[in-house]
């Protein structure tokens, strides 16, 4: 048998597995959101199509947890302090006038926290806002999908304003800075930690002692 006939299928299988591995992510990332008045932390745990986000205030006290199923487009909010959970409507359509939004890709890059990040600028004159996204081409799609869902909710619609407008579904915005058109800084969001590791699947389950809250 010609050994080359065995090598070619093997290489194809190897490339497919590598592609699948590149598109998936299991692990944790930490986001710090800073405004003039406050600092908020978001701790992401990711496994397959499931994402858990633990939101904490500046004193590192937990405010709320979210469990997101990006395949089913389902968001569940948990209140650890009150032992309650509820479903969040992620279908609200935010009306954005596309004529107001200008997306500017650039070739500018810099190393942030060890990642090579390219600059995307998103400008919205009607909201007196311009956001600079420094995006690491990670190959992971989970973050873009999660932000799309969160931007369709009432409470999280301003997290990563306009990031879903840019044409880079595999990117991670390691640093984003929102300013007024007069260059006054409004919000700074940084991914301060990113690690591949095994995640305990139990964190995506609603505890048995939690009660459902309808609203």
C-alpha cells in the first residue's frame, strides 16, 4: 500500500481537529469595567455552549450571577443573596440607526497583557460616543455570541457598546475605551485574565434551594 494514501487522510483529520480546537474554549476570563464613579468585575466561566458570569462590585461582593446558553439563546439570572433565579428576556431589539454608527477597522496594533491586539474604532455621533476596541484575534466565537445576547437585555445592554457591530466574531476585546467626541473618557473595560482550564460543570446548574422569581 502506498504510504502517501494514509498520510493525506491523517493530515485532513488532524487539520479538522485543530480547527475545532481553535474555535472552542474552556476556561475563565476576568473583566474589569471602570467608570468615573464605580468599578465592576465580571468573572466568566466557559464550557462548550455554556457561560457563567459572576458580577461583583468594587468590594468584590457578588451582585448577581448569569448562566448563558448561547446555543439556546437563554439567559438565567441568579441572586445568591436571596436564593432566587429568573429568566431574562434576551429578545429585546435595541434600535440602532445604522446611519449613526461608523465602524473603522485599522492596522494599528499593540501588545496588551501579552496579546497582539488590533484597533477597531466605532463612532456614534447621535450618542456623542466613540469606542476604541483593541481586539485579540483569539479564534473563539463564544464571547461575541454572549455579548450579542447581553446587548439584547435591559440591564446589560451597555456592556461592550457596539462590539457586535464590528466584523470580527472571533475576537476578544482585551481593552475597550469609550469616550465622548471631545475625547473625555466615559468607560474603560479590560480583560485582565484569560486562562484555558477545566471548568466544573456543576456551576451551570441552578441550586436546588433557589426559588423561581417571575417578573
